[in-house]
C-alpha cells in the first residue's frame, strides 16, 4: 500500500506550513506562535477537541473515529521547538530570527502530523480516538515530561503512543525502528575544581593549580568507558566546557567543567554516575585540591516496547514496502524526551529517512520536503491499522 493518495495531495500544503514554521523558529517552551498556528489549524480541520497549554505550551487535538466500540485511544507525537543556531542553509525560507533555526526538523515533524490530522478529521475511517500531540521543549527542556506530568496520558486515556523523527543518512522514505533501546539516556555533568591561586610564573609551587587538576580529570574520565564499562555495552562521556582563569599570569583557584553522558542501559548509567564523582574527587585530592560533582539526569533511554515497535514496522511496510523498513535498527547515542512518554505508556519511536544531507543540529541542515507524504501517511495508516473501522 503506497502513500495515501489524499495525504499526497496535501504535500504542497504541508511544505508551506513547514516553511512558515521554519522562517519563524522558537525555542524550548517559547513556542507561542507555532502552538497558536497548530491549534488554529486543528480547529479548522474539525478536530473534536483542541486543548492548549498542556505542559506549558503543548497542544493536543482529539479526533474521534466513525466508531467508538473499540474503546482504543492512540497518541501521535510531534515536537515543535527549534535550536539556538545561526542558519547557513541558504534556502529561500531561511530563518528570519537571528540565532534561531529549525536545525533538527521539528518544523517537518509538526507539518507531517498536521497533515495526518487533516486527513483523519476528514475521513474518520477508524474505530476509536486519535490524539494529536504537539510538544514543546524537546531540545533540552523536557517538554515530553512536562506534558506527561500535566496529565496528557490520563486525561485522554491514551493507551499507546508513537513518535517519529527524521533521519539524515537513512535513504529517503525508508523507515527504521527496533524493540528495546532506540536512543540513549542524556545526562549533564558539572565538576567544580577548587585549588589555591597564585602567581603563574613566580610562585606556581605555592599554588594548587585548578586548571591542571581539571585537565587531568578530563582525560581520566575517559578511562571509565575504557576500563569500567562492559565493552559489549555503550557509554559516552564528553566534557564540552572548561572555564577558568582571568589573566595569563594568574593560577586560578577555581575551574568549572561541564559535559554530557549518554548510555543505553540503566545499570551502566548508575555506574558512570558513581565513577565520575569518584574519579574527579580522587584526582583533585591527589593534586592537593578538591572537586564537587553534580550529575543531573535529564532524559532516560528511549525504550521501545517490542509489540508496538513491531506494529509500527508493519505499518511502515504497508507504506513503503518490506525492503525499505529496518526493524532491527542499531541504537544511537542521541537522546529524545519522547522517552518520558514511553515510560508512561507502551509505544515506539520510528525514524523516517531523509536521504543524503547534513546531520541534525548542523547550521546548514535542510529538511527534505519529499518525505512529508511518507511521514503523514505513516501516521494516518497507523491509526487506521491499530483501530480498524471494520
């Protein structure tokens, strides 16, 4: 079964919606313009209920099928926020907001779910209720968690939930998913090193060099992955910030390190958290200083439920064919706050191929409008397949 004809007819309209969102990117929870347009369009499409302000600025659209005997309710989620990046793509509809850009394709995700919502509201060829979820603050703000905590799942009695993300490098229009871990957990680390300041040239021996200690910690943290983590499991520790000092001839008393940790296994996550604190503390003490470690857990592992991942793969096969669906996708170390929704309800994250192009979060990233029909058709068929009208 190819792309839904009615959805294909919406391709130009979906592209126009996306280009408008792309020109006016908004960050985190400040997606007021985007959320307002989404809500207006859902009302225009004839959704049975449109609710704003879920998880601060999230939008929910409710579409009831021609029948309701099944009692099923399925949630479909798209994210709306952009990134703090200066765009260099050169496209005609480039961002009009300096320093902000849709560099991860959330404008495309929103447009695809709007296309599916328009189709489903017109046809209603299913037995149950479809919940269109438009989420803010995926890029580090935990908008998925905020929506769940605001009663998303319980208010509408959502029983299954599905998410979709574009994937550069995966051939155009192909789909990928997998049971179990799909994407990594994402945690933040901050290490504050305390030393003793002094003259960098005349009296380094009288000082405790926080920069030297911090440098040793940066290197030693990599031994955790190399020597503490099972080599058949995965972990990434990346120190991405190092701030210290005010002048070239002063040894500073304090250095601050910051970074990210990614894991695919809860036990590995616990291990890495413990060892980072131990390594930082022991090295600092060995050099006569001290270190404080703050480990903040952000997003859990995006853990697909086996049954729902299989169902999603079957729907994708209906859209693009068996040879274009990978249902044993190798997990990636990127992270997604859709993970909070998967902790609340069974479901799956699915990737849709973009073809060749720059990776997400690149200033010259360009979303491939050719896949809008693939994504919207997947959403539509997922609802009709999981809740057949009979």
